[in-house]
């Protein structure tokens, strides 16, 4: 029914307005051979092989500079995950938003939408995951040629209940953020403040709030880009612990030639000492939460950290990345991550003894080939050289080979794009 209502909407606009419409799709199957993604393999583990697929159908409508709206429907599946003769609903709404110009520089964007700010450490789109990530919220936007200010407001409920009830979905109860961004000739500066409320279910239904404050600065030279990022986190987590945590990142990317770029950097995320997050009597947390930022893009594409697992002891990620453009259609990347815990990891088998802080080295090779405008072929091979500490924290054995291969094809056809003139 929703689909036919949407079609009726576009037919109506065709005969009543002057507008631009784009109808597009995405078909993205990906084959993976997993033998150590997320955690190290155990001696008796055998590799997993499967094909996951994302299919999307998108409508985008723009009326001059006053109004635009976007709808995206998606189906996410693993090949063979449904019985052949069953009727299992699987299509959902990934995005459904409208943006209205209120004044010359002020607009309101409201509905289900992706969020991406700066380098994506706090808010990222998670395009790697088949389902992606979207948020239900409204954003007031003030924008001109060099300055942007965004105020986001979100409030979530399980359902349209008769009376108030606890919010039990794995998301925030409410959230507000303010993002300020200024562009200069060779410099850009961003400031971000996020207030997030998570609701407890037991023993009470209080909403605990954390605040994340910080910014992002970039320098753009002729052949060198420098980035500095820093955030501080305070408030109270779901376990009623007082939060005092931090994150910083320093990166420099050099354009060595027209084909080669080299990036050297470090990400540092604070952790809690002595394994105290496991102690029920502990009242403090120094473990930084990256909220809804990129995991896969920043902390190694084998997803050992911050994807379903936040390391209590924090993380130090020393990285070296090479990007080589073989041709306008073909690019290769080689990423090397050297991981350490930010603070100590106690060894429970020995009193007053810690594991080594070294977690492992991850090597990622991946490529992108674009034979046609609407088709992209990507793939890669990764290997984690884990340590005893990593095996203790995440399971598996450091003596086993931990590797991963993947290959995907992304086809994004534009089915219709053009102006619709008033009849």
C-alpha cells in the first residue's frame, strides 16, 4: 500500500509542479570467506562462506530550492536465509525525509535519515553494513557558502502507547546535537556537542545522559592534508557510572605523486584501568563511546573493535595507509594497523599481573574497479596477527591464522532523471 501511495504522489506532482525527479536503485551482493572476522578463530573452527545482498529503491524529488524529499526502501538478506515457499516480509524503509526551506539560509530536514559529520567518528553512515544506519530526527540547518550550523533533535518510543512506557529498543531514548562548521581558504574547523539519553529498563526506568564535546580541524596544503580531532565525554552511563573519557586523532596524508598517497596517523581512545568495568561496585568509567560513528572505516576493516564490542581498556591504533590510483577506473589500498590497549588488561590467572598491551597487527588490502558509471567492483584480503591479549579479550587463539576475503559488486542504475514541467 505504501508503494502505491508513493507512486500516486509522484504522478500528482508530475501534473502540478515544476520539479526535478530522480528514481534510482542499488543491487549489491557481497561474497565473504570469514576465518577470523570480529574474533580470532579457535582450533576447531572452520571458515564461513556466504553471500549477503542489499537491494534498494530510491526516489528523490526537488522543487526549486524550496523543498526536497527522499524515500529509500531496502531489502537485506543472506542468500538462502528464507524458506522457498514462505511469505516473509523483508522490505523496510531505510530513509524517508523531507527538507523545507524556512528562510533564505534556514531549513528543516525531518524524518528517517542518515547522519554524517566530519570524519564520521561520532556520526557515520555505516554504508559497509548491508542494512546501513539511519536515525529518526529533525535537523534545523543554517547554511551559507562558508558557514554551517546544524541543530538535531530526536525522541524515540517503542510504539504509539496509551501511557508512557520504557524504551527497550537498542537505541537512544532522546538525543540533541549542535554542529558548527566554518571553511577558510586552506583550513576547515568544526565543533560538535552531543547530548544523548539512554533509558534503563531495570531496576528503574531513569534516562541517563552523556555529553560529548569536541571538534575537528583540517589543513589543506598543495600536497599535504593534516587532521586533528579531539572529544571529551562526561555524564552517566546505563550502569550509573560517572563517565570521564576522551578521544583524539592525528593524521597526515601526503600526495607523493599523481598516483600515490600515503597516510600516517594515530587514533587514541581512553579506557578504564584494572578491568574495573567488570566490578559491580565500580562507580566510574573512562571508556570512550564512539556513539554512532564509523567502525569499519577507521578501526580496521576486520571489525575487531567498536562493532558490537567496545574495549573496556580503550584502544591505540597506529596506522599507515597507501592509496595507489592505477588508472581513473582502478584504485588499490593497503592499510596497516598496529593495535594496543590504552590502559592495562589484568591477567586473572596471576595476581597483580597484566597482559601485554599489544593487541595485534591488521593488514588490509582492498581495491575498487569502476568499469562503468553505474557499476563498481570491490574486494579485498585481510589478515590479523593477534596476540594473547586479543585472544583473551575476544576469544579464539592467537596461534591460528586469522584472515578474510571478500568481493562485492555494486550496481546503481538511474532509472529516471529529469525535469517535470508544469502542465
